[in-house]
C-alpha cells in the first residue's frame, strides 16, 4: 500500500476539520478526493504530506507508520506535492523552483524526462515564478512534484482556476503520468467530469467525513454522496 | 557651508552606514526573511563589541594582532550565540505570534544589558585606537583615519559576499525560497527548522561583526544595542524587508543624512531618519527594494 489514513482526526486552531478519515491509495492508482470547498480535502492532503499532524489516528506511507514524521522526511521518502494554488516561489525562476524540489542542480536527463510530461515548460525555464500565467504555474507545479520521481504524487485541486482549454491539457498530462505507473491522489472541488478517464477510484468527503468510496462514475448516482456533496 | 565639511561628514556618514549595514543586513535576514521579530538583535551587536574589547584590550593589550584576532573570532561567537537563542528560546514563540516574540526578545535585551554590566562593569570602555598603528591621511584641515576607510571597504565587501550567496549559491536560494513559502519548501524535502538556525547564525554573526567594528569608534557601553536596533529597523523599512540591496541602500541613506544633520542641524539627528522613512512609506510602502507583496504563508 502506498498511503493510508486510519481514523484520522485533525484539529486546526481548536476546530475539528477531519473526523475519523479512512482512506487508501494503492500502487498505480489515481485516486480522486471529491468534496466542496471547506470539506477537508486540503487538510487530508496536508496530513498525508505531514504539514498537519493528526490529533488521533495514524498515517502510513509505503507500509511505514509516519504519523510523527515531519514533512521534509516524508518528501524524501518519495512523496511529491502539488499544492493548492500552485504556490510557485515567485522570486525564483522556474528552473530554480525545480532545483529547490530536487535538492540541487537538476541533471540534464532528468530535466528531459520531466519535460516530456510538460513540454511547454521548456519555454519559460528562465522566467521568474512571479511572471508565469496560471497554466504555466500549474505545469511547473506538476514538474516540481514529479522531479524526484515520487512513489506518490499529491495534487491539491490541480484543475482549479485554469482556463477550460488549459484544464484539458493538465488532465491529459496527469493521465500520461498515471500511465507511467505513478500513484496519485487528486482532490477536486466537485466537477466530477473533469476527472473522467483519469481517476481509477474516488472518495467523497464532506465536513471532514468520508461519505463515499467507489468508482468515479458511481459517486454521481450514489444517493448519500449526492445529498452530502451537492445537496441534491 | 564649508564644502570640506560636507565631504568629511559624508565620509563619516559612510562609515556609520557601513556599520549600520552589517547590523541591518542581519536584521533583514531574521525579520525580513524569517519573519522573526528579534529585538535582541542589537544585543548581539553589543556582545560583539564587548567580546571584541576583551580580546583586543584584555587578552592582547591593544596590539594589531589583537584586532585581527577579534575580527576573526568574535563574529562566529555571536553567530553561535544567536543560533543558540533561536534553538533554545525564540523557536518556542513561532506558534504564538509576534507579541510573544516582542516580549521574549525585549526581555533578552534587559538580560544582556545586565549581564554586560555584571561582567564588564557599567562604565563605558574605550578601545585602544586602531589608528595608532593604522595611521591616517590629511584632507585639508581634516584627518581621515585608515580604520574608517577599512570599515567602508568591509561594509561593501560583506554586501558583495551576501549578494553572491543569495543569488548564486543553492543554500542561498533555498533560504530565499523558505522566506517566501516555508511550508512548500518543507514539503519539497528541506528541513526548514535548519534554515531558521542558519539564518540566525548568519544574522547574529553580522550583528557581532557590526559591534566589533563600531567599538573603536564609539566605545563599548551597555545599551549600545538599543540605539543601533532603532536605526536598523528604519533602514530595513526604507530599503525593503528581506532585501540585502535594500539594507545597503537604507544604510547609505540613513548613515549619510544622519551624519550631515549632526554637522549642520544637530537637533534633527534622529528626526531626519524617520522623516525619510515616512516619505518612503508614502511613496513605496514595500520599501525601495521591497518585492511586490506576494502572499506569505
């Protein structure tokens, strides 16, 4: 198993955000985590990454209990992170952003490898993060998450805030990454259609509780998931 | 107005700018970059001066070798002291908010001031004059000491080293990245808590270097850290938080204008600095070299 949350409860500033979440990502899966804004998607992903610590429950990565491990150690175990809002370092160039994630100068062949997924990145490697468009930033954020060939890639709302045309490109890129055998967890704030053909499995989350587990298509016909997530 | 006096006061201003730069570049690292409000940064400047006088006067009886030794040994010591303060005390306040940092580091100022009085006594201590062996030049009716020229050279050299460090080296880039988004940098596999210690070490080293440099100019006195920290905050507000070139520009402006005010209108010595600061804030609130405000996390 690549990643597993077991009865995870997370509090942020005294407010319970996750209430006993159970979730699993197996090797080669692209798992979708679907829920509205504020449902607990980002908190779930940050808890897997180690940026938030659970109040109770356990976090496993690559069959190891990592509940007490800091985020940088989890990153070094092989967890890639593509944060919500992309969060490119604005003051550094695209290439320098990759270097920070790689931990030094990126070898030429590795750069070539990453560019096959995001070929457009080649055009703006020397541009500062501040001057990149939303789509360019998302490409860079994905490349940054991939640069160490992670065992699990966490993508927090990678399709949010992009032009429809760009959304399609990003989805295609993610499919390509999945087909290379990378395991992924992708959060999405409710437009299930965007993940069609990409997600091999889906979880629905609402108010810090998992309300659905099954196929991506199934979430739209599942009564509990529909009423909790979309209120219909 | 005597043009010679203007020149000499500008030169003296540059000397003060140089010391101000050493202290405020350290401050801009710690406050501007790491967002840690360390009022005790000035105390490390004071400790630098007192450790300096211990080496120069008490251990080496004012010899040139004593000065050399002090300049080499004292800054790393204040650097280690700063790193220890971060690890032992200041780190505990990160989750609590800036008001706790203010209280803690203000407390540290009082403790350091008293410790200095206990160890070295409350009286001002004069350094042996380094120009006794360095000499000086005549400039009309004025004398330009070699030590002053060396200090200006030191300030600019430190600027070049810092600039190269932050723009050319990987560690420097990681520090800049951590300043802008420490959470993401941590998630990229960087132990950010180590970056904080490095910053404190480097920042405190610079403050100590400022202290030992200033000692021979102004004597060592308890409370000397408070004077410099006030100006240093003005410098980084004028130059832009977290910017090393900004710290240089701010130091040059504050140092030179203050020095000219002392010569021509002494009542304005302090006011002039804060008038400049207010003007800069009105025109460019992020400071002269401040980055456009991006979201900090």
